[in-house]
């Protein structure tokens, strides 16, 4: 059923508000407004699944392209998230992600009464590209361990990070990461019990198809990009990371000496 104001006089006997055709307001925009009202009123609560494109198209007597445009407009505004192959969902509360010198992903997520999870998407040795080599103080082409890790809060993807670990010093990282999914635990197992963020650069970009799929968001919605360098207690670089945060689900909070890990 189309969401609308409970006492709206335009409601028909079935409770729906019919689309106004020919009044200058496009049909897709009217559908988007109706869905937005449902979200604002709470009849479509955070995390709930919206009707399928086919169901909405049949309900409003329009084609699926019109419905898709309405859903895309809500996704671009961060009101819903579209998951490939699963459908559209009302956006949940935003995670406050605090960047500080010793921020740890699990601690940040647990501090907000959410359950953290880390999934290793892939790990392999690759030659260091110039930007990676410069950050880690290596010669270009030297091997580094590249690891892509997905960070989740209550099962929802919030960040995908591409880490570059110094070799051969951290040669055992891959096995420990696959066992625990934790960057901090794996570094400790490799003889790095503590580390700090040296610097962080924040920008914005459109996600790649792979990043959009991992973060379960539309490709047209930008992600926040954090380029960062971690070093051990002696100041030696150990990890150069590029993190993509789902902008609709994460709010970056900068602390003194800002930095983070994923």
C-alpha cells in the first residue's frame, strides 16, 4: 500500500493515494514522495524492505523504469539503500566513525552498541605501486601483502579497506587475518602490539562496481575515501590503506591527530 498521511482526503477506499496525472509533477517524483512519507511517519521503519519494483509498478499503474527512477532518487539522498539481487531497504541509523591516532574499528562499533565484524575478501602479494612504495619507504616494485577487508556493523557493510602491509616483516599477516579477520590481532601476532596512524587524507569518489557491491549501495552514490598510513611504536611504516566508507551509513568524526584503521 502506498504510504501517506493517515487523514489525507485524497485516500481512496483502499487507503492508497492515487497518482495525480497531468498536474505537472512527474509520476516517479510522486512515487518517491509517497515512499518518503512512509519513511518519515515510521510505517516503513529503518532496515525494512520496500515492495519490489514489480509490485510498486503494478500498484501505481506505471512501468518499472518509472519506479526505478523513484527508488534511485531516494538512494542518492541516502533514504534507502539498494542491494543488488536483494531489493531496496530503508536506511538505518548512521554510524559515527571517529578518526583518531589509535582508533580501532571493533572498538568504534562496539562503543555504539553494535556488533563489529571483519571479512577478508582477498589477500595476495603484489608489487608496490609508486604511491604505496613512497608511503611505506620501499623501492617501487618491492612485494607487499595486499589485503581487502570488509568491515560490518550489525551485519551491514560500512567500510571496505585495501591494506598494503610491509614484507617480509609481516609475512605471517595473511594466515592470522584469515583466522581472525582482525587487523589489530593479526599485527599483534606478527610482533606489532601497538601502532598509530601517522596521517589521513579524506576525499570523495564514486565506487567501483566491486566496491558498490561489497558495500551494498548504488554505484551513483559517492563513498568517502580515507587514504592513511599506520606506523609501529618506533615510527616505522607498516600499513598503507585506502578505505571506502559507505557515505549513507557512516559519519566521519575527526579527533585530534586524526587517524583510523579498518
